[in-house]
């Protein structure tokens, strides 16, 4: 099927309001949708992100237990980060994986991308598989606002955490793990 059928930009008729933060902005606009309907819609404008599924040479999976203030709890997540201005997704995730896990990867595979919350955000997250990891000599640094614990799990343990429902994982992590398993099964 033609990709143009799936990608149709709405027409912004009027910007009603905008709030800018450090990483994103929130806009309320009068919009005409491709079907002709016109209305006021709120949207988070986000600079996109990149995520890695890190797999060690002995087939362990590296995850982060990270505090997220918006939901007031720790979540299990793969390392990820916001793209800096002019930064490519692969360069962003290479930087992030080192900062957040203390490892660097020698082999990278693209796993596609996902839209995290299309009902109110334009964010696209680029997914990668990071393999042949090398432990760095420096400690995990992260950013000042990051509260992170690095976990190393067997793939079956991660599957059990996802299916068990006792541990809270975010949607991008579950989706990326699903894609990574499909990719690894093809090797």
C-alpha cells in the first residue's frame, strides 16, 4: 500500500496557546484534520528519542530501574534518551547507553521505531539492539535528575517480569523487547 495514504499532515489553522519546557513544548491549536473536521487539539511537541536493548556477550539483558517523577515510582526500562539538537538517533543512543549503563556496544542493529503516545504527542522513539557490550572503566554517571539502578537479567527473567505483572515496565521497553526477540530469532 502507498505510504502517502498513511501519512497525512493536519493543517494548523491557528496557534491558540503554547507552553515551552526544557525538553518539550505543549501547543493548543485549531486544526483541520485530513477528513475535513476542524477542532481545537492539544499536542506535546517532542524532539524524538532513541532506545537500546543491550545484550551482553553471554546473552544477558541490561535494564534500568529508574525513578520517574510523573508516575511517582521506579520503572524497569531499557536505556533511552532524548535526541539533542542535530543529533542522529544512533549517536544519541550510543551516548546514552554509556552514561546510563556503564557499557558500550560494538554491534548495533536497527529495530525500527515506535510512536509512544500518538493521541497527544508527536514523539518518535528509534529502537536499536546493542550487542557485543564492553564494560567501561568509569562508573555510571547519568544526568543529575536520573535515579538509576543497573540490572542484568536472563532473557527468561525479563519475560517473566513482563508476563507476571508485578513489576512495572514502560510501554517502549515492552515493545522494544518484543522487536529485539524477533530480530534475534532470525539470526
